[in-house]
């Protein structure tokens, strides 16, 4: 609980920095999970550069872009009623997600060799439900962290797939 309170204080004092660092940390964690639990590399064979690449992608792309989008979305549709959460989810999935994925997937596709269609098919099954709950239940300053926590499994998969030889 002390760690959670420290996180909340840091988030209150420096929301943008903490959200971006959270995104990067959780993407890095996804890679660690991939390497250690899925690929079973062990610490001796862990590819630190790969983990840093995934964390950098989170800090340099995912965190700023998605965090910025959540701010815009909350400005466009203030509030957290059921109707507003549904509106946010529809705008997110109908407007933002295709644009974001149009940038993100080619970037990740270079790493993992998957087609944009394969990545899109996997994402579209998960994200609408996650986002509906996120916009309805989660305060704005926690949304990026919630999405990134859900994305740990996805990030682990992407990291594993990207580095399969």
C-alpha cells in the first residue's frame, strides 16, 4: 500500500511524466515477462537491449500518444456517466484506434514480422471492452496505467513474437 500511495502522490505532482514513465515501465515489464516466463530465457540469456527498446517504445510513443489522446477525449466528452463512457469508447475505437494503430502497428510490425491485419484482428477483440470499462470506471489520470496493465499480456506477446528467430 505504501508503494501505491507513493505512486498516487507522484501522479498528482507530475501526472504527465508519471503516466509516460508508467507506460514505458509496463511495456518493459511485458518484455521481461515474455523473455522469462514465455521464452524461459533465464537471467543469463535475457536481452536487456530488447527490454529497453520496448520500454522506450512505451515512453516515447505509446505513453505520450495515448496519454495525450485521453486528455483530448476527456475534454471533448467530460464526465464518467455510462452514456459518456460509451461515447468515449465509440470515439476511441472509431476514430483514435485506427489512426493510432496505423502508426503503431507498422512500427511494431518491423520488429515482429506480423502483418497489420494479424495485429488488428487480435486487438479489436480485446480493446473495446477494456476501453468501455476504462472510460466508465477509471479516473482520467489512471486510464493510461489501466490500459498498460491490461496490455502487459499483449506487450509480452508482441515482444516474444518480435524476437522469435
